[in-house]
């Protein structure tokens, strides 16, 4: 089976591409390389996964693929508050173009969306029927992408599925848009206190990037393209303060966090309900401590 991974030289995309390639899929990557890292590109080169440089808003070479995994996107909620039009341009129009080409050619599509579509949860855990009320242009752009693909499904018969990713972590994140785990790790490794925005009691559901890649593979193997959204998380929440202390402990440091003012667009609490996901695939999330250890080892921070 031939699979195209858009944004496949980025953080999540390259893990997906490597997983699929290791399982015998014929994988090609489309990426403009704006959000790629040397880490990702070197791993892809070692694995022999070809990278086509291009922009999803203009690319039209989908005819030779069976499945497209669409992970190409601008990904920072905070940055999107500064550059909203760029986020709508890349994330919405890019998805509209990818989806239309897939619909026209009969190519199946996996869309990597985000829990940011939900905004501040009205109840926990968050299931797929939760109202969608994004707080940032990034979240809105991912939601608009979902709605475009839903329309294509009804009008053009697009076969697709949407995976709403919660807080993905692991080795290879782009430092420019690094998640909280990467930021904490960088500071703690230098002997500096991690910086927490707010009181640290806000909670998140962190999903290991290797698990995301495993789930993408499972959806392809089981041919699940039912047009529905699926939450991808762990059903376990951790406070940001506890996360900082766990990382410090794993890295052998005794550092208390520094607190700064909350950032715009940050929600208070988030944890996924993955009942729907587990009804379709056999999935047991990697524990946070195990995933953190694997990440820190890959980064060479611990032995």
C-alpha cells in the first residue's frame, strides 16, 4: 500500500512515516520543510523514506497513493493569535485542497486534527460529542478543516477519518513550537527552573507520539474511514506542576518551578474520553513516565 504523509518531515508526521515504513508500507513525504528539524530529516534519510518538497495548497500529485495522512499544519495556538490569517491560509485552505484531490481521485484520507477544537471543556472527560468552541485561530483552523472534509464526504463521497490529538509529546519536536515537555526538559537540563504559566494546577492529557503513529497504522490496516472524529489521548490527566516535578526527578535535579502570568488561549483542564477509539482499535496508551523516559533517553539527557 502506498501512503503519502503531508507534513511528514515535522514532529508527528515523521514518526508516523517511520512507523508505516517499518511496517512495510511504501511511504512518501510531502513537506515544505518550514517546520522540519535536522533530527527528523536525518531519521527519514536513514530509513530511506523519500521527501518531496512542496506545499499542500498547490500540490496535486495524489493519483499514485492509496491513503494520505494529512499532518501538515501550522501548530501553535499562541502564534496563531499573532498570525491568524496565515493559519487559516495553510491549515484551512491546505486541508481543503488535500481533501478535494483525495475525493476526486478516490484516495482515502486520515486528517490529524486537535483537541484545540473543543476549547474550554464544559465537562470531563471530553468525548467527541462535546461542543466545539476553539479559543485560538489555530483551534478554529483545525475545526474548519474538519468541517470542510465532512462536507466533501457528503457531497463528493470522500472516505476519511479525523483523529483529534490531545497533547502529543516525544523526541523530535521543533524547538520553535515545542510543547511544555520540551520546554521544561531544555531548562532542567541546563540546571534552570522550569517556567509555568499560571498556577501549575491546570491539567493536560499527554499522549506519546509513538502511540499516535501506532493508531494511524491501525486505522489504515483496519480500513476505518467512516467520516467520524476519534479522540486520541490516554484518559489520564496530570497537572503541569506535577509534570515539571516528574521531569526534574527523572533528570536527577531538584528544581522548583518559576511561575509567570497565564498565557492567552490556554485552557484550564483537559482529558480525553477515548471510548470510541478503543471500540475500533486495540490500544493501550504508553504510561507518561515510560514515554518521558524514552524521550529523555532519545535526547541523550538520561542514560
